[in-house]
C-alpha cells in the first residue's frame, strides 16, 4: 500500500518501491515531518525529541512546559509569525492587518489515483500506480485552511506535493507567500547541487556544502530562467554518481520561483520551494482558493545517477504528452543559423531540398516569416504570413515542403509584441508596462499581458487562423526576454502582485489550447535557448531547445547539468556550422554529432554550404540516429565522468540492455600520455556486446568492471562514439 495512516501513532506512512516519507499529527495538531529516505516499514515517531532550549518561544497550550518549540519541531507546511522563525511555506495578511498563520490538523483522506491542478501542469494520472493523500489544516484562530496534497508514485520512487489555500473567513485575506513544498532534514551534514547559468551557459551543476543561514536559488525574471533551474539536489557529502543518499526537488512551474535551503542553530536543514514571494501577493475573497504549483520529490540511495533515472522515467512516462512517449523527433533542419531573419521562399526551398538529399526528415522555418518582420525590432504580435517573403503563404509553403517528402515545422513567439506592429497600434495597453514610465526593452520587444483572457484568446485566434489550413508537424515556441515593469492595465492596484503568476497561468492556458487543438503537432519549448527549461513546459512540449550555444564542447557542460533532472530525449540538440557562431571554435562534424545524438538531433546550417566530405558525414549521422535514437536519447543515461578539462565520457543503455551508445570526448591532448580506461555502466553483465567501431566483442561484466581502453586521439576537443550491440 502506497499510503497508510497509523491511527494509534497518528503517523502518515507514504511508501514507494524503495522509499518512505513519514509525518504525524503531533501535539495540539501540528503536522510534524518525521522522515524521508530509504524505505522503512514501521512508523518512526521516536525521531523527534522534545527538549527545553534556551531563548525559544513555546505555543500557548504548553503552559509552563517549555519543551515544545516550533523552531525545532519540523512542520510539513510551516506558517508564519508564531515562533517558527525559519523560512515559512505560507504567509498571509488578514483583514485586520495581522499576519500570523498557525496551521493545525483537521482531517485527511486517502484515495487511489492522483489529484489534478486546475489550469496548471502536473504529473499525469496514468495507470494504477498513483495514490493521493489530502490533509486539511486550519489556522488556529481564523478560518483559513490549507489542504496539502501528496501524490505517491510507487514505481518511480516519486512523491509529489502541492497545496490549496482556502479563505473561509467572511473577509478578504492576502497571501504573501504560498510555497509548494517544505522538506526537512535533521542534519546539516549535506551538500546541495543546484544549476546556475546564463544565456548560452545554462544549467551548470554546482555542488557546495549546505551552510548556516539561507541559500537561495531563484528567478524573478517572469520565466524559470537561464540563471537557475527550478530544481535542487540535497545529498550526503560522500554521495557520488554511483552510491549514496540523495534527494531531488523539482518544480513543475515556468515562472518566478524560489528554492531556499536553510540551516538553523540546531543544524536542521529545511528546503522550501515554490512561487517566488518577492514578486507575488494574491488577494483571496471569502470562499476563494489559491492552488500552488506542484513539486516533484524523489530519493535515491543509489547515488546521483539513480536519482536522475527516477526523474527521467517520470518525465518520459508521466509528464510529456502521451502521444509523444518514446517517439523520437524527426531529424530536423532549422534555417536560423543559416539565414537569421533574412530569407525568402525560394532560398528556404533550396535549403530544405538540400537537406532532403542528405536524409533530413523535417524542415523548420525559424523567426522572420510573419508581419513586418524584416528585422528583429518589428513584427512580433502579427501572426500572419509576410507574403513578400513567402508568396505561397504558410498553407502553400507547408505543402511545398511536404511535397519534397519532408515534414514541416515553424517558429512562433506568441508571448511577445513589437512596438512596430499592427497589434501594438491597435492595443498599446496589451503589453506589460507601467503607464507614465518608459518600459525596459529587451531585444527591442515587450511582453504581452497574458494575465488578460482577451489577449490569450486573441493570440490563439490569430495562430489558429494562420495554421488551420497549413500542414504543420512541429512548432518551436520561443520567448525571448525577461519580465520587467510589472504592471497590468487590467488589474486593480491591490491585485498587481498577481500579475506574474496570472501571466504563467495565461501561458499554460494558451499552451493547453494550442496543444489540444493541434494534438498531432509536436511543440518544442525555447526561451533564448534554454531559459525556460522546466517541468511546466514539458507537460505541453515533449522537448525544449537546450541552449542557443551550439558549440559541441560547450554543450558537454550544458547537457551534463541538464541531465540531472531531464532525460536526453527532451533536450533539443543540433549540429551547427564551424567556426561556431557563438564561440568561434571549430571541431569535427562527428564531434558535433556526438553531443546531438544524446538529444533530439538535427541541424542548424545550410547544407548547400557543406563540402562533399561533410555531406557524406551528415548522411551517415542521420542514418546512425535513425537506427540508435531509441538507445542514445531514450535509453538510460549515465554520466560516466564529470565535465573535466582532460576528457569526458557518457553513455545511454537501451531499456532492454540489448544495445548502448557510448561517447568519449578528449578535451586536451598531450604528448606521451597513458591510456585512459572508462568503466561502462548499466549493461547486462552476462551478455556479450560487439563494438563494431573497435572490432571488439566483450561481456557486459568486462566492460563495466575492467573497463575499456580509450583510443589515443591526437587532437583536442574530439569525440568518438561507439555502439554496443548485444550478440
Ligand atoms: C531565440 C532562439 C533561437 C532562434 C531565435 C530567433 O534566440 O533561441 O534558436 O529561434 O530566437 O529569433
């Protein structure tokens, strides 16, 4: 049973295949966290020890007994202002201006299946695997309630959380913080791994010991952002890729978020994750509710790779739209790096035809096809074809591309507006800007106010009308700026704090509408590369463009960091021309492909400009991906090394262990070097694998335990890819 309640001890026991999560109804109804980790069968209610501490406040009910203080008692959903002085999960201003909130247990229910969150993405309730626990808590002095939702997915060792706050008072209240989850550990002997970055350098894994005080990983840019990913790992100091305890927390959310890790004076570590409170407040009228986004938690005792595999499984099977499960993206050719915005129909036809000759399966027309878009300063918001560039229109052009035997994809950036556009002329108040203050521009564009239904509806109608008669197989959905000048002309002053979250809800609404209206279209998320790479977007789009930095060597680090929470199958990764447009570096075309194989695979170039040797390489690479994508992108992914300066190795093993794809990248060569041995992982020990590129036949056991000697490569930044096929 995934969830039980021990009546006698008042302990909730949540169990997955290998993990347990426990909490209890403690004295006076406080909901007290007990344990999360390796599976234990019994209730561990002996864990909390009540002690008298110096200078600690006590709940009124304790009378003269000073042994219970909320600074030590670890609450599942800590309120604010009543002596738990750590980061709170929830903070509320009541009608009288006071802002204490002190939640106590009221009731609970347990059922099969999983809750859904209206208007927001969350892991899908498929199969019979899920169980749900709902626990209702109420403030001790008012009728403000919170329902805590726990989803237990046994097979993936995953526990989800989300909360719904309900105002049952007869006056309004204002939420100042409403987080998704709070997770506690009785120790500070832990490391945290978070994923920082910037444009072109997304998701660098950074590991540091947790420390006294607060460490915050966050975004207030309106999007989850290039700068921090809404995910975090907590683990033992000794935990490695292959062994040790580790925990993950990932938000299914695409907007402003905050993950706080706090160590207190008793060396307890608390993690609180959810919507960023600095850019948020929300008015709740009597009877109204507020739902937080979902947080996905997991634990592995098998090291970081084990934890990643839990998240990879859950993303592949319970998050992305079901029709794309285990379906690879057609090998695509995108014209962005080849032409930028400056193209016409015949030029694109030539690029597409040349791609077809090499074996490409889909042509994607990037930015520049609509409205007045003759440069990047204009046109956004007008989703009608620019007939000067494309005389056949989108319907006609898509048919021409299909006529070549290619699928057809198109780029849109529906959340944006250029001041130089018809839409702006008609509706200048539809953008996010403060009247009387010149708005900050980024790439010369402004953001549409998606907190307004009429804006979302209007953009939907435009896109629908333009695309309904076209033959579209794929849409790249871009978003190219941070949110500033936060103000909606449709919200009253006291609701301006709702804008950022309402914007995200509007974004999800449009995504939901478009993806359900066009279920056959595969969407790819994008945000100046990987600036909105999160589980919220993946609910609608089965893949996200990883980074605008297509340099294979830079991609090592980007894809390595991304792989902690996201499987290769969702990582947009392409081969582009050299010298690389972002870094100026040149590496072989096979090295570029070696990284893209562990992703959605495609090309960002003009095939007409390749030499004969490169053209042959492209043909060979496409065939390789067609044959092995279900292994390299959809198999179990292993980070075999870190991202060091000498060499890097990674591999994927098919779920049935019958094949594997392994890549070794020599970063820096030097004279008179020793041989590098790499121990492979995830293979069937007893099986024999042939490795055609090396002319070897070896058992899984030899490859994993004795290792494989790497060839001597007399060149810097050169990758070799090897295929393992079970005999
Ligand atoms: C963003 C994307 C690119 C490209 C351009 C087009 O930067 O990440 O891939 O689509 O926009 O403007």
